[in-house]
C-alpha cells in the first residue's frame, strides 16, 4: 500500500494549542469535522493575537 500523505500530521500545532486555550483538541486545518466547529474561528483568532496579546494586522 502506498504512503497516504494526507494522513500524516503536518504539525500545525492546532491540536495542542486548542487545549491550552481551553478548547477541544483536533486537527482544525485538515479535518472537516473540526473545521466546522465554532472553536475553529476562536482558535484562529487566538493564534492571530500572537504572543503580545494584541491582534495582528
């Protein structure tokens, strides 16, 4: 069986960042189930704030 590259984690770190922010762990960038969850936008917003806590432009 050939290697299925889409099944390998690409280490976006969303699956570990989300729990640190009090959200469910999941592959938000690649898994349609997690992409559609409300936490997906909250996680994106939290990551956009970066380390300073201020929104990035």
